């Protein structure tokens, strides 16, 4: 029971953190529009994609746990 | 110059941290939740938290500044110092601390030695953290002044407000979990800066060639091991004895902010693995913090203060968006160090001072409230003492100097406490008091004892030796505890006792 509660707690936390990181990833990707140099655009794109990837990964993993165990 | 989108990222980051703090409030319903996160944290979150709280703002600004002045030798702090110490902590010390069910390192010292040792160690850490907060606030002010021209007090109050609120409400759950986000942003922002810095300087080889050609004073900039007569604070003898043998171990094993995170682990395996993973992540830190400082020697050769190297590198070379991200990464480092100290100080005060001496029979809710109030008081104290650190030439060295005063003696007590069952309560007390006293003497008369500037590594080594010798001598002259009192506190004592009993039975 306690282990189950811990699992839900961690999934809830990851859910929020994932969204937070994803938000920053998207903003950095948007910043490409405001960047003048090619190297700057490339760097913003890569950094934004990395952040978005991490955010999406955390979010999806958390949702999976919450869907599976959250209702039990 | 920050663009609109950079301001947006910074403001969103700050607002997000505040929001997370309020969100984590729902996970705090007891003092165990507030101080140990309900002992339910996974290893990866703890590992990221340990790394990010250690790297902090001091490393971003201070170590880049050290690299600008002295070259790559400060990398020893992570590669030769922290990584072996973290592995030692993971496999020897942390499992014992976790199994003992303690909240603080002084609590372990209290069980192993006596309550006087616990109180003295706890008060020392509380005083250190309280003043360290001021140093950290000052680091943020240096950064913000260089990059944005913000008044010192504005940046201090802004940082204090955000960190104070999420730590106050969310306790260590907020501390650890915001650190996870902070580490992700810090690593992405940091590696991006390193990539762009090398892109502009023409790569590693070009940078080495250009720096070496700048004059004889740069000939040792790429030597990891410095000679004993080096003008830097990092001679190899100090690195080996002071850092590797003492300070790194003392920091990773005896520092409340580090160990408290491991104590939040959901089980012993997670506690151990958190340190193993943290050691792995720690190996990347010199790349993040040193390399921008080195590139700055070529790109910004006439800085009057090395601590300005990193802020100006960010300003010069990062594109819009990433400036904001890196700026947030700096805040991340700063906030993770601040939140750790706030929560650890609250834990030390509540568990080691308030509960045993002021109100023994309080309810759990009462101690939770005390922890929150202490968090607020310490934050205000840190704000008020921030200007003190401006009188030190280098921010990072200032903090190491403070640390070297008592890290050595406390590590001596932990080392003997866990490995030598003959260490007695009076031996521990004498070792701690005389060890700290010796640090103060060595620091005050450092000109007469040492030939290098800022000899904090030597001070920590000799204070460790003094603490160790005094504890051993006094222990041999006083009565030790019986084995039953030391069960679970001394390395493999239970196994050794059982083996001895079996052998006794066989012989009989």
C-alpha cells in the first residue's frame, strides 16, 4: 500500500516536472525565430529539442504510471 | 544584452519554481515529509539533486573565475576529489546512515559519541550554512550586476523570495524535485555554452595554442597537477592530502546538505545508488564550469576580475533564448544551493537543538512548524549578511576557507566512528573541539605556516590529522561503549560480533 502511494506520488511529481521542462523546450525552439546567426539557430534548435524530448519522456512515463496505478 | 524572449524565459522559470513549490505543499503533512520527503525518493532524483546542489552558483561563477586565473587545476575538485569520495560514501557510510533512520549527521555523531558532540557539530554547521547563504547571495549579485547591471539588493531579494517560498512550503521534496528540473536546464544550457565557446575559439587545440602563446604566466594553465611552489591555491600536495583524503570525503560524507538527500531514499539500495549515479554525473561538471573560463582567457583577455568571465561569455556568445536559459541555469544553481542550506539548517536546528533542548514533547505538527519558521529566519539572516563576502578576493576560495575550519575534524570523527569501535565519547568530543581550534590557529597564522596563498587545503588536512590523533589518544585513555550500544553504527560490527560468537562456540 505504502509502495503504491510512493509510486503515485513520484508519478504526479514527474508529470508536473515533465510539463515544465517541455515548456522550456518549446520556448527555446520558438527563440530560433529571434536568432540571427546560423550557428545560433542550430544551437537553439538542438537545445530546444533535447529539452522537449526530456519533458515529453517524463510526462508520458508519468501518465502511463498514473493510468495504470492511479485508479487502483 | 538580454532579448525579450530571454526575459520571458527567466520570468517563466522563476514563476514555475514558485508554482512547483506551492504544488509540492500537498506532499508535506509531517516533519518526516518536510525534512526527509517521507523517505520515498527515487535514486535518480536524489543523484541529480546532490550534483546540482553541489555545482551551485559558486561553481558557475567562482570556478570559471578560477579557470580564468589558474587554468584547469580546479577540475581536481571533481575528478580527483568528489568522485572517489562519493563512491566511498555510497558503499560504506550512506547505508549505515540510512539504516540508522537519522535525520542529520550530527544525530549520528550523537549516537556514536555523545550529545555534546552532536550539539557542537550541529551548531557549527548551522553557523556555517547561515553565513554561506550570504556568500551565495553575493555570487548572484556579481553575476547579475555583470550581465544586466541590476542593483545588488534587487537580485538578492528576488532570489531569496523565490527560493524562500518554495522551500518554506514544499520542504525537501520541493528541494530535490526542483533540483531535477534545475539540473536538466543547467546541463543543457552549460553544454550549449561550452559548444559555442569552442566554436568561436576554434576548438580545444586552438585554445591551448593561443593561451600558451600569451606568456610564461600561462605555462601551467593546462597542468592538472601543480607543483608544490605553485602560485595557485592548488599544489599537488594540498590536492592529495587536503582535498582527496579530507575535504572531498568530509563534504560528501559529513555534509548535511548532501547526506540528507540520501536519507530521503525509499530504501537502502536507492540510497546507495543515488551516490553512484551522482558520482557519474559529477565527472561532467568540470567540462561545464571550467571550459568557459578557459575560453574567456582568449576571447576576453583583459578582465579585472575572473569571476566576471562566465557572465560575459554568456552575454557575448549565446543566441537569444539560450541566454535566458543559461541565465535560468545560473539561477538554478544558485537556488539549488540556497534551498539545500535552508532546509538542512531547519533540519539541524529542529532535530538537534530544538527537540532535545527546548521542547522535547512537542507534537509532530509543532516540529513541522518550527522547521518552517527556522527556514524563514535563516533566509532573512542570509540576506542581511550577504555584503560580508564582498571582502574576500575570490568567492569560491572564501567558501572553501569557511569549510576547511571544521570539515577536517568532523570527518575525523565520522571516519573513526564508523571504522574504529574503540573510539570513545570523550575522544570524539576532544578531537572535534581541538580540531576546530587548530583550524582557526592555522588560518590566522597561515603566513607563518604555509608559503602559498589561500592554503585552505592544507588547513583541512592538518586539522583532520589533529582531530584524528586527539580522538585516538583520548579514546585510548577513556572507557569505550559496549558493543550493543554501537550496533548499526560501526562498520560490520554485527557481522564481526556474530563471527566471534560462532568462533567462541566452536572453540568451546
